């Protein structure tokens, strides 16, 4: 008797069932009947020689099922990349691309990119989802995102990292702060200052901590902001100094606002922005073109 072999279809059904947690919803998602889905899952369990889901109740993965889920997702991603390579090599910027982006970047960089893509490549659809850096990286590794736009470095995963540009950081302070009298802030001027910061999940938070150590300043951990707007508002109330990236300063702060903004002498402090995708992605040519467009619309 010929030995049963695993198929891509079975792996797709398995991943759908694991993600939906319900045979009914998974069958609807895959466009098949529930009995057909159940049969293919049973065949897969026979092939691998173990039960993948707990019996009686919701479709909950067994420990071995969880191990197989990661492998199945990687296999399906590799197959999708292979198919993308064949179908898009002649015209890369078509179809749908799922882009994950950090909240400290998306609102200030994507409008220019999306407008240009819509104008020059109307056959391309970009689905944008914001997330914190760790969630973006795990989403890229698991296939939730095709690309992520984030501050470098991004740890974890076998990713290709395309550096886009360096974005200087500016000092934001209350309008009556003594440093406002200076046209340019020297790093030494920050010695002993209280620096406002974002939540630790943000890459910029790590960078502000490193800058504080470099200039002998203090990071105000009791007042961690959830957004750039939050730390800008705290700076305007004279709770401390905020280090804000150029894209935010350029688009959100005007003369006469609640804060005064000054550049830092010497260009020592900046954040590096990059576009990342999985190593070996079939749509790498398209992603490279998007990276070029981001460089064009960036600072």
C-alpha cells in the first residue's frame, strides 16, 4: 500500500483550523464543507503519527500540534514566496502587499508613499497595520506581514534589512525653557536634564536611554508616553525634555506651538529607518522598489 504524503492543501487546512479554533469557521474560511476539512485533518494526523487537536470541544492544539503549526506556516510561506516569484517577476508592483509599521513612523511617512503608489502603480494594493516593534518582527516571521517599516535594528528572524535613511532627533521643550534661547543644543547642554521617553516596547525608548547615559541625563521612567504626541505634550508642560524625530517635528510642530524645538549640534543623535522582509521572499524585487520610493518620500 502506497504511503500517504502530506499536501499543501492539508497544511493550509491545518493552519486555518489552528487559527480559527473552530471546524465550522475554518471550513468557511477555506471554502469547503466541514466533513471534508475533518477528513483532511485526520489524514494529516495519520501521516505525522500523532493527534494534533484535543478531542471534544473547541479545536485546541496539542503540544505536538503547536510544534507542527510553526513548521506548517514556514512551509506555506515558502510556497507562497515561490509562487509570487513566478507570477510577479515581470511586473512586481501588482497584487496585494501587507505592510506592518511602527506607530512612530506610519502617520508621518506613509501618506507620501501611498499617494505615489496609487498614482504610479494603481494595480498594487497596500494593506497597512500598525504594531509595536516586537509584534512587527513576529508578524513578519509568521507571515502576517510581507514587509515591516521600523526603526533599526530589528532583532530576531531571518530578515533582509534595507536601510532607508537616518532621521535626526530634535530637542523639544516648553516655550519658556532656558535652553530655548539657544539656536542649537550641544550634547553637553543636556547634562543633568530630565528626558521624557516612550514605553519600553519602542526602539526609540532604548535609544533615549543610551543618549541619557552618553550625556549624563536622567530618563523619567515615571512618565513614559504611549506616543510621540504624549511626550511632546509633557515637554510642553515643562515636565522634561523630549527627543523627537525629524519626520514628526516637520509635520506636527509649528512656530508658536506649545513647544520649542531645537536641533542637536554635530548630528550625533539620530534614528535609522529600515524596510525589512523575509530572506528569500519571492517578491523581493517589488519590495526593493518600495524601499526606493520610501527613500524618495523620506527626509
